[in-house]
C-alpha cells in the first residue's frame, strides 16, 4: 500500500503532497462547516417557530398573512448571494492556479489505454508504465491523451484529477512537496479492469531524480529476465490474461508454453516464436474461441521485455 492515502491523512482527506493541497483543504473545510452551521441553524429556528407559533386553543384564528417585507427579503437574498459569490471567487481563483502552469514547468507525456498508464519523459527518452517518477519541489506539467476511451488521472494526495481523452490533449500541473509514494487511480469508468488501472506517483529528491534519469529510468538492468517479465505481465498483460486459469478477455498463461493451441491458422505449438509473434503481431493467429482483442506491443515493449515476458510465461506450468 502506498503511504499517504490511508496513513497520515485526516478523517476526511489523505495527506497533503502538493502545493495545491493546503488551499483546497481550507476551501473544503470552509464549505463543509458553512453547510453544518446553516443546516443546524435552520433546523433550530424551524423547531423554535413550530413551538412558538403553534395553535394554542381550538378557536384561535390564523395569524394575519405577511404579504411583503423589504428588510426580510433583502436579508435572505443578500446573505446567500454574498456567500455564493465568496465561494465562486475563491474556487475560481484556485481553479485558475491549477490550470495555468508556471512557464518553467517540466513536461511529461501521459498516455492512457485500457488498462494502464504510460509516462514518457522527454529529456532522456525514458518510458515507464504504471509508475510516474518526478522530482520534489519542481513544477511538472502532464500532457495527456488516451489511445482508446476516456480515462481520468487522479492522485488524491496531490488533489488533482484530469480526464485524458482520445484525439486531443489535456493538461494538468502540480508541484509535489513531499518525497514518497502515492496512489494513482483512474477515475473514469473505462471497462472491465478499470479498478486495476492503478499506478504509483514516486516523488524523489532532486538528486535522486537526476540519478534515476542517468540510470535510464526504472532500473531493469540488474533484473533477471523472469523478474522483468513478471513486471511486464503485471503492468501490461494482467488485465486480459490470468496466470491461474481464471477466465479473462484473453487465454490464461498457465500451462501455455509448449501447449498445442487452436488458432485461425490451425493448431500451433506455443513455443518462443509463437509467443513472440502473439505479442508483436497478435492478429497473425487468433486463438479459437477468443475475440481478436489484443493490441500489438511492437514499439511499446523493448526486446528484453519481450524476452522477459516469454521467460515468465515458461515458469507458469
Ligand atoms: C486488451 C486485452 C489484452 C492485453 C492487454 C494483452 N492481451 Fe494477449 N491476448 C488477448 C486476446 C483477446 C487474445 C486471444 C486472441 C488472439 O489470439 O489475438 C490474446 C492472445 C495472446 C496470446 C496467445 C495465447 C494462446 O493461448 O495461444 C499470447 C501469447 C498473448 N496474448 C500474450 C500477451 C502478452 C505477453 C501481453 C502483455 C505484454 C498481452 N498478451 C496483453 C488480449 C490481450
Ligand atoms: Cu481508465
């Protein structure tokens, strides 16, 4: 579990990890307590009037109707108007602050697709899946788009949420104030595995971030092929392929290696070449009984990652 979402927060809110968070929480608290005061106040006054002006004797006549009262009407118009305008100006102001990034913000490209997040760091040609790594105390602008349906990038600790859409760019910016790991959610219902469309925001000190960039991003160099493959499986394939025979959109990986698979091109033995072809050119042979529902991973996965995932599939006897 990520620190911050469940721990360190208050009863209402996860811990604050961006420059926006304190201001937004004050506005939230203000609206909350204003609602409590108005709710309780109106009920108390209503109850008091019910008792005070109740009919006391059977033959009591109705009190004369009040048709018009300037002072009363001005009061109940102007006070709510003032409150609503205050909330509008306050909210609009913080909205502007969240919409307009500082000119020195660092751009990171975010691509969403069913069902994961891809992050491209322009300076070093690094791409990561699921994990977004950023330096602390640095303005970051996310330029987002989607490869399929609408998704929504949501990090509660930062107090930011922004839809990511096909065929257009949307942006959101933030400045993290705390080193740590925070949960990324998809906040737009986007299909079967929507609730698995999770990621981590990893905030590093500036020095650690430079080191991370210099090492080419997430260090996979020291990882064994199988470990790397398992990671690729979890971020890229687990939405559609199980490893325990349970049914998903695609066939299970359990026992797949070496098996005779029925496909649109006849029976094929699932060896390394077939697995590789299924990953980079999934339309070549469609498994019988399944929809042609897999996208190509050519250009998305590096060769070593493909090798890794094949090794990983081999371990799933
Ligand atoms: C969006 C869902 C989806 C994702 C994500 C996905 N696949 Fe698939 N995959 C399918 C479907 C559906 C099939 C069956 C139809 C076909 O053969 O194309 C399939 C078939 C396969 C097969 C052939 C299986 C067999 O029984 O012969 C392999 C191998 C495979 N996928 C590997 C992968 C790997 C590795 C990944 C991750 C890098 C991945 N898939 C990600 C949907 C998906
Ligand atoms: Cu989504």
